[in-house]
């Protein structure tokens, strides 16, 4: 049966429409009715009707605007307009929208409504090609994205299947398997730049779409920087179904290797998943990184495994013992030691099964600390972005080892004192760029991508004073120079250095310079005239 939605802000009119004709006799089913245009948009997405009967004179969005929105979502929707009075402008717009009819409510009869509905039915039955074929040249990916969003949001399975059918995707069976395909970033960064991640992901998606044409029941989707592959299968062939799905994913990996020279990380849930559960299954797979400690580039699991406790908290400061050894290895450009240390660290993580996101975060802070110590300028952020997105321990450790090698090869020239003295230039540069701000150690740590307590300890060890004292001292040195050379008022000078209270500025100035601003200006004015 075809589905119909009714929209009219006159609630009694909705009742009249429902009772005016025998909808079943026309093989039509009313799947929703509403008096609100805002609710109508939501209801349309939930029920996915074939025919909409709507009043034109609605508050907020009128019927014409609603019909345009519906047509963007479902180009083959049939629309019948109702209105209280004849309006040439509205009638003209209705014609442009290819509406099936434009009926006056005051003169509406059951026969008129039936005739209009029959016209809509004939239009729907006369379709010679599915929606997917009609729109493939310009918007099939957009419509597939809409289908994916419905799945991830857990929209009613029946309407989702009907939406899929409108795109030429036939999901006849109740069960699905699902795979998620990510880039192996350590292979990606050797060939491509970070700004091309979306482009390369789309290229992998195109390979998947071409392969899927030879694999029954398989539908690939593109979601930001990864692919989602859904396989609709018959339960009584579950064994063969797994082999079928595995073969597709294996061929996809080979295709990416052959055409793009890229490795892929694939994780899959291969037991029975209902259409209504695909969204929650996907979110669990993305959030928990169950494939993180798996060996190889393909990981298959079941729904029960996803729900079990897999990982353990990372003990505080557990990586501190590796830091000094890695610093020495970087200083000596000792790649063998770097590889051994990283292999030991990977083995520790594998044995203890640390929570993946916590482990990656600690590795990143460890690398940034060493990076800051040896680099003359702030590093390119691409590799750190790849670390955050990596899905496996192998990928993380390959990226981390490569970053350490890069630091070792590009460290600042100079004596071994560099290991004791990280660069103050970056810190001073940040302060210079934010002189008018009240900078804290948290701001500085965030800029350097370091843990704030780690940065505070590190800075105190480096300079002998805490960061707040250093900032005050640095700014007061600038203030003293400016008092000698500029005619700025004390208020203007204080504001320019981030001190809104003149009294507080004077107090800080005296603490670090040894006299008040007035005394300092008087002293240096006398010295200047004495010359």
C-alpha cells in the first residue's frame, strides 16, 4: 500500500479528510497527520510517505515551502495542495512544483479528493526507473548519506528499508553484518598530505562501490574519514555469508594497496545484527576501538565481545621511565635504541591492555615533550593528528617511532646541554603574541599540547621560577624599556601588558624592578637630562 501524510493547521479538517473517503479501497494508508509544519518535517523523515496532502496557508513554513523541502528529501514525492481561497500566485508555484492538484477546501468533495489521489497513484506507478537511477548523475551519494543517517539514528526499520528501496538498494533479509574501514595512517603519511584525507577516503569508497557490484547484498557508505560496509544476508547461509563478506573486505584492502599504495585497517561484526541495531553497533565500534590490540589489518568479532570489558585504566606516570631513555636516544640519533624502547612500550601496552585513547594521549604528550625539548620551532601537526585518529597499536607505534626519528634528525644543532634546556623561544614568542592577555600555565601548556601539571614542573626545573613569576618578570622588563623610550601613560602601558588595575600593575612592577613606576620614570628622566 502507498503511504499518505496529511497536514492542516485546522484540526477538524484533518478529521474530515480521514473520514471523507475509504482510504483502504484506494490501497492507501495514512501514516501520519499533523497541524504543525515543524512537526511535518520530522514526521516526513520518520514515515517517508509517497503522497502528501497539505494545506498551503500554514503558519511558519507554508505548504509550498514544505513541499519544496519534501522534494529535496524525496524527489518522487507526490503533493496535493489544499487552500481556503484561490490565489493565482500559489497556484503558479504549485504548477512549478509539479503538484498533482490544487483544491479549494470550501468546495472539496469526496469525488474530487479521490480523483486527485488517483492521479498521484498513477504518477507513482508510472515510474520506469528507480530513484537511484534518476539521481545517480548528481546526487546519489547525497541520498545514500541520508540513508546512512537514518540507520545511525535508529529510524524505524520499515521506513528505512523503503528509503533504501527508493535508492535501488534491496535489503530483503532481516540480518546484517557490518565492517568499518579506516586508513592505516603510517602508510598514508608517506604518500599523501593531511589535507587530502577526505579525497583519498572518497577514492577508497569508489573502489568499494565498484567491488560491491559483484557482491550481492553489500552496500558501502562513506562517513567522514572512514567507510562503513553493510552486508544483508540470509540466516541459513551464515557460514557462507561470513566467507562472502570477508572476501569483499579482503578484495577492498587489495584494491587500496594496488591503486593507492595504502594499507587499510578493517574491523567487522560478523554475527546477526538487526537493522534497528546497526546504529548502536556502529557507535560502539567507533567509540571502543575493540580492534586496537588485534594482530593484522582485519579484525572480526561478535556483538557479545563488544559489550565485554576489554581495556584497563592507564596508571599515572607509567611512561615517565621511558622519557629519559628516549631523550638520550634522540640526542644521540640512536635509531636502534629508539626502536627497542618503542617495541618494549608496545609490548607493555599489549600485555596490560591499556585503554586505547588514554594510551595514545600519553604517547602524544611524551612525544610533544621531547619535540619541545629539541625542536627550534613548533612541529607540523599532521602526524599528531594521525596519532589521534589511528585505530591500532601497530599504527600508533609506527607513527610515534617515525616522529622520534624526525626529531632526532632535525634537532637543534649544539651541545648536549640541549637535553637539559628546552627552548624558551617558543614560550617567549607566545607571551609576545599575547602581551595584553592574562596568560596562565594552563594556556601555555595547551599551546604546547602538554599536560598542565607536567608543564609546570618542567618549567620550574628549567628556569628555577614558576611560570607566573616568569611572565610577570618578562612583562615588567618590557614595561621598564617602554618607560624609557615612549610617552605612554601608565594606564595605557598597564592595559597593553594585560593589567587592568593600575595599582596592581605598580605593585607587580615594584616587586620585579625594585621601585615603583613613578620612581623608575623619575630616575631615568634625571639620568637622561644629566647627559
